[in-house]
């Protein structure tokens, strides 16, 4: 049966950090080893940096989870300049709250996370898609707008696609999360499929 390893994203909140002071000491020490980084950051600056990194990762629809450890779950009293209160938090809960608040300032989509078995399925599907030999061709109209996308592959697999008009084809199933529709397309080796975009996009 074998073992499947799910990749994880590492942050600059290390496995042994329990307090803001530890995050600052470790981050600035490691940063000082780089010739390109010649200044020290405060804890709030580090948190802002980590929040932006997480947002960039998740709006790119990456599924790999972020890596935290038991030490990061220890609570401490914190004078929170963002929340404007003093409260008991952990590094995990503080980071997660900042990321959620930032995401919700841009999106109205729900935040979901699959169970571990489903996450494994997602990565296995991605592995299959990456080795499927997918080729895409954009259809452009006279106004230089992308109006369609044609997809072919060298082997059979599934791929996900959003922003298309939902076809009646039996090779397509649809998942809706919030207002976002994702179409799961079954590709057959050497068979081209063309999909119209729901909204034309400038080239």
C-alpha cells in the first residue's frame, strides 16, 4: 500500500517558538546571516510578513497546509495592537486570526479545509495532472479578448478549471464553494475539449 507524504509549507515561526520574543530573536538572528537582509524586524512586522506570505500562497489555490508544532500552541498574554485588546493567544491562533481577517478583507468565499484523507486524494490528483501532458490553447476574438480555452493531454487524467461556462458534457462535474464554481474535467489522451469563458478576459 505504501506511504504518501503530504507536503507542508514552512513559516518563519519555528517549531520551538512559544512567545513573540522567541520569534523575534530567531527570525532576526537567521536574517542577519544573509548579506541581503541588514535590519531587524519587530514581532508585528514579522507577523505582517508571514500573513502576506500566507495570503499569496492561498489565493494561488495551493492546498498544502502550513506547518506548526506543539510549542506554537502555548498561550501567552499579548497586548495586541491590531485587535486593540490584551488577550491570551498562541502563535498559531494569532497567526490564523490575522490570515483570516486579511483574507476576508478581499474575499467573501468560505474558508474550508479538507480532512487528511481528502487532502491526500487532492495531491494524488495533482500528481496525475502534472504528469498528464496537458496543453492549452487560448481562443481570442477580434477585440483581443480571451473567450475560450482548448485543452488536450497525452494521457488520461482529471484537471480543475474555473471561470468557464458550465457545459452539458458528461466529462465535467462541478463543485461550488460559495460563489466559485470549479469544473473537474476528465481528459482523454489525444482528445481536445474546448470551453467558453464565462467572462471574456483581456489578452
